C-alpha cells in the first residue's frame, strides 16, 4: 500500500472517488478541503479562506477573466499549502496508505512537495459539473450564478489544471471509471 492524491476542479467527483478507492483498499481518506474552517481561524489565512465569499458574486463570475481567476486560485492554494502539507505529513505518519484529495492541490505544488503519485480529475461535461454544483453550491446563490460558477470550473480551471498536470507528468481524467482505474494502479 502507498499514498496517492487526487486534485482537480470542483464538482468533478474527487471526494467520491477518494472515498471509493479508500474503501476498496483500506486506505485512509484525507479531504484537505475540510481544513478551511481551521484555516479560517488563522488571521494570516482568513483573507484567502474568505476571498471568494468577500467578492461581489455576480461581478466576479461575469467580469473576471480566466487568467485573473486562475491567478486568484493559485494564490489561494499557495497560501493554504503549508497548512495542507503539514496535515498530509502528519496523516502519513499514522497510516500505511492515504488517499489525499482537495481542490487546492495544484500540480506545481504536488510536484514540489509530494513524494507519492496522483491524478487530476477534470469532469466529463459542463452539464455534469453544473448538476453537481446545484446539489452542493460552492458559492452561487441562484441557479444562474451556479451555472456561471460551473462554467468557470469547466471552461477555465479545467484547462489550467490539465496544462499544468501535463507539464509535471500527472495523468488527467475526464471519465470517473477511468480515473478510478488509474488511481488504483498507483496504489
């Protein structure tokens, strides 16, 4: 048994995949997104934990360019990374096998600090991401804004994750079943 990670866009199925693989293999499932509440208590991280919620949602989702949004996500991820990395290291000490997942696992960060392999889940379609986002909205208060948010995930973040993952030699998956198979091959 070994450790693996799953990164990728919101609403792509990272948590479900991590739980499924952890159950199949007996690995511990570490969802880094759950650290946000803890990080919010750190005055140095509060700006980034609240960043998107402190924006005018309508304005951000309709006027922010993909490049600017990606820069914001990278800055947020890099701010969170030391806390997340410490949690990963602490968890690995106590478990023979860990499936780590989270939206803030960016390929350049994983490449720099993880000594174990991983994949990036990109989602199959905009409609799939939109339907999942409606069931568990990250931000959007209305269905129209939830669609805009899903479009940002699928049309912007997806391509950025893919480009960066390929740059660092990580496999990317659109199809959930293929992602599960690929992840199981890494364990």
